């Protein structure tokens, strides 16, 4: 029996031109996804100003980020399945309405409690809109070149949104007020709400199965515990008892979820889907791609501010080069997938990212090293985006339209857990190896980051094979 490689052969020729309506659908969906990506990072630079303005204690300030991350990651899989059952367009629009309203409340907040409630609502809206929007994207474009092109642009804009959120947050906070980091969502959400119902058709199965309540409770509780444990570990160290209990509880609940899904008549995530190599291998690749690149931004922020002495705004502007690299990668990805196949394009992306990230181990104390940093982050951004688009195409291919919400829910959960996972791990490595020199800790953490990229390369090469 011969061994073939998954998607090694270039895809068969299919329609490559978008209709005018498809272009409009793409613009609307990409605008929503870009806004959601910006929300992940737009408040990071503004946190000290918000804390002083609303009276947050230093210990409670991190909850502005944690409240959003917990709900965005914890409820994504559940709400992705809800979109499958009750209509993706309906969930997409309701989520956008909640996002616009909660952003308005957050911008007007006068107490810490009201601001945190708004952040929880923003996280829930993100957990609904992201998988529903991705499912609408994949069902609006047939599998093949058109879908790969749409996912490439989506990945590029999401990564660029995450990077540019820091820049936008710094500019709005310096020039206007931190409140505009919330208000900026409102007109975008309103515009999409006005246009989307006329362009996007509803999408849901002909027969509506029952919602798997035990599966929903166990997976949501497991993800909430896991993300909380990772956040607590990043804040207080990996020996923190609360973090260890939360991580342990999360692991137990996710094991319970697996057995519930095996026995359930209408499982939230059918075990046959979780056993697909494309789903397992694709999502593992996505987890490592997001964890490594977002945590690298954290490490380079330490380097630029604490070693080179850059301001927060100058640091954000430096990451604009990384954002440009991700946009280039998103444009190149569909073409490379068309020529090489999904698997080879994904592996090429990890290889390019590993070389670029590894070169950053050479960074020194002088500002002359800034040239290496900018060049490496641009090239690494291109490679990372090739891997991310390859992950999205792999993880959503070969499934029927009525399971696309499920596939995109799993992929979105992977993305958000990866974003949450990377920074605590790299922070722990940097802290443990720094001694009295920040640069030493950053160097060791960058080396660990490179090792994780290589792990993604090896795992993808192994798992994305079939007989």
C-alpha cells in the first residue's frame, strides 16, 4: 500500500472569479472579523489610563483583558454549534448587535463593574460572531480556489487587526480618550447590521437536531477553567494553587466532554469529526501558529520597551511591519495553496516562521538591532500567515455545509485558546531565565518560541498524512 500526502497535489481547477455579490459578502464579513481581531489588543496600551480613570486597583486591572478572553474562548464552540442549529446569519447579526451595544456601554462606563460587564458581553458577542461569520464565509464560497482566497484574506485581516489594535489603541488614547477604543466598534457594527441582511442568505440545516446540553456544559466549563488557569499562571506563576486547580478542573471537564460526546445521540461535536486527521492536525497547527506569533509580540514588546527604551506608541508602530507581513502572507497563501497544495503551503509557512523567529535570538542591546527585528518580523509574519491560512483551509475542508459552523467553531476556539496560551508560557520562560537581565530572558523565550514553531512543523508533517 502506498502512502500519499494529504492535499499534496494542487487542487483541481474550479471557478476562480467572484461575482459582484460575493465580493460584497466578503467585504461585509471581513469588516466584522477585522473589528473582532482589533478588540483582542486595542485596550492593552490603554490599561494603565483606564485603571487611573475608573479606579481599578493594580491587581484587578488584568481583569479587563481576562473577562474578554474567558468568555470569547469559553463559549466559542457552543455558540458555533448554536449557529449551526438556529441559523448562522441570525446568530451573526444578534452577536453584532450585542457587540455594538456592549461597546457603547463600555465607552460610557463610570465604574469598574460596568466596564467589566461590558467586556464580558463583548467576549460573548465575539464567541458568537466569529464562528458564525467564518461559517457564512465558507458556505458562501465553494471549496477550492474561491474559498482559499476568501480564507486567505480573512486570515490576513484578522492577524493585521490583532497587530494594528495596539497601534490604534495607542493613537486613540493619546489623541482622544481610552473611551474611543470602545466607541470605534459602534459605527462599524451598525454599518454591517444595515447591509448584511440584504446580502447574506440564511444558512441552517433542514432538520434541527437537539442541542447537546451535557456536552455544552462540560466543554464550556472546561474551556473557561483552562483559559482562567492559563491567565492566572501568567499573572502569578505556574506554581499558583488557583491556576493549578483551574487547569486540573479544565482537563477533567474536557475528558468528561469526550465521553459525553461518544455516548450522546445528538453530540455537540461528533467524535467522528474529532477523529478526522484534517481536523486534529489542522487545529494543532493553528494552536501553535497563534500561540507562537502572539506570544512573540509580547516578548518583542519587552525587548523594545525595557531593553531599547521605546515608548508604548513607538512599540505599537514597530509592529506595523509585522502586520504588513501578515497581509502579504494572506495574499500569497491562496496562490501557494493552488500551486503546492494545502499541506505543503502550511509546512512552508512554519519553516519560514521558524527561520525568521530563530534569527531574533541574535538581538542585542543597541538600537542597531532594530533592522534585524523589523526584517525578521516581516518575514515571520508572512510565514505565520501561510500556516494560519493552511490551518483554516485544512480544518474546514471535507465537511458538509451543515457542519461548517461546527468546524469553524472548533477552529475559532483553537485560535482564541492559542492567543491565550502563548503569552503565559513565554512569560514564564522569560522570567525563569532572565536573572538580572531582561534581554537574557527574552532570548531564551524566543528560542523556546522557535522550538514550538518547529514542533508545529513536525506535527503537521506527521498528522496531515493519509493512506
